[in-house]
C-alpha cells in the first residue's frame, strides 16, 4: 500500500494497514541529529518514512528580501511579506516581528493589488521560511520524485488570521476585528481567492495535488484567539470558499491550527475542514476526547505529547502512544504527528524509538 492510498483510506474513515506517519522536527533538531548519525545528504522525510509532501506557493506581497542587520547571534531581515523580523541564526525559535508592511486599511488597499499570479512567483520552503524563492522548475523536480514514490501531496498555504497577521501584526489585526471587521474580512477573503488562483497556476505548470492544507493558528494555551462569533463573521466564508473549491476537485482539506481551538471545531466542520492538526496537549487538545466527540466527522493528526519524547523514562511515551492509538485509530481517521513539532532536546536515538513505538501500535 502506498502512502497516498493509506492516507486516502484513513481520510475516508476506513482502516488501512497502519496509521500514516508525518512529523515536523525543527531545523535545529535536524542539525543535532546529523551530529548523532543522521546521514547528512539524506532527506529527513525519506529517512523516517514521512508520508506527506507539502508544497508551498509564494503568496507574498513580493517585497525584495533584505538582510538589515546581522551579528554572531541574531539576524534582522525584511522578508517577502514586508515583515521586519529578528531571529536567532543558529537555533529554531518563533521569530520576533519588529514591523509590518501594512498599518491601515489605506495601506492594504494600496498593496493588495500585488496579490497577482506572475512568472516571478515560485515556491517557498515553508510558511515561515520565506527568505528564498524556489523556482518552479526546481520544485517540479522534487514534486515528481515524491509523487512517483507514492507520497500524498498537499498544496499548503497560510490563510485566514495567520496570513493577515503577516501583513498587519497580531495586535493590530485582533483590534481591527473588533473595530474594522470589514477590512479584515476583505483581507482574508482576498487571500483565499488568491490561494486558489495560485493553485490553478501550479497545476498549469505540471503539479498535481491530493489534498490542500491551510495553516491558520487560531488558538493560544487556554482558548481560541477569537470568539466563535468572530470566526463565523470574519473567517468562515473564506475557509468555506477554499473547502468548497477543493471538495469539488475531490480533494480533502487539512487545517493546521495551534493552541486550544476546541470551541471552533464545530465551525471548522461546518466550513468543510476534513482534518485538524496538531492538537497541542499543553493547550488542552485531548486526542481521545476529540475522537469520541467528532471522530465520525473529522480526521485528526497529531496529539502525541512531544514533551515526553526526551523523557528519561521511555515507558511514558510508549504509554502515551499506546493509549491514544487504541482510541484514535479505530475506523481510520487518524494520522500520527507530534502535538506540535520535535524540539532539539530530543536525541536521534530517542526519536527513532518513538517511531518504532508508532509503528508497533499503529498496525491494524
């Protein structure tokens, strides 16, 4: 059974041969693993048997990339979204946003015309890694290798509140939801339409996709960043537009949303979201609870507490996986992933043991 076949069966709430596998180690984690024996020229996804390939289009405002300041510890950059960000050079963290390109609705009205398909648009390495545009020819070569190997290919893009924050900043966009909701609604809907246009552009260049993955962090540790009412009024129509479009092409839609988003799940289901990831344990996203409540309507990916990966007692992570898999994998509808990402406190040998446990208890 190929990864593509396995994941399609899982998403249709049927049982394949085993639970599909995906994960997201930090770059600094990968660098550690290379020092501990990970082959330096091997793709991490191939080495560990990850089954999903993500392809990120350039949906930016196409600002020229610049390094504004640099020392031994930090780098300050202006990225292609116009954000000025400060980040560590040698370890992975959430970057500090120093400034944004859009301060007002007037700025947005002047800049949103830049969201057009053109021949300079390629791919990016990820949602946050936008310092370099990958040419379509380079991306197409990588895509063909992954498609031929049987991996499940996801068209992947930031959307919704996450994308609006890249333009405006989190504090400003959250305030504007209350004070200027039509502006933020227009921004989110405009972005959704552009994401669809870029999908059609990539398909015209030879890419093929099995599903779509939208990235929109809507939660923090204790609750969602916005109320269900504001989600329904501001974001819902854009998410539904995306879901309806891809469903018409017989494609499932995944949503990445960090933090506690339990109160938004009924609205995600109404919009058409098929799979929710990553189910952060420390934010109260309990995989077993969610499977019991929504398992017939939604597939879940994640929910395995990454804090246990590096614990000196290996019985803890084995019990975590065993207990959650017993419920989550029943009737399909579950894909393995850590509950966020794999931090650099996890050794290569510890992580290899985690995946051994995943395969042990993931078999049907």
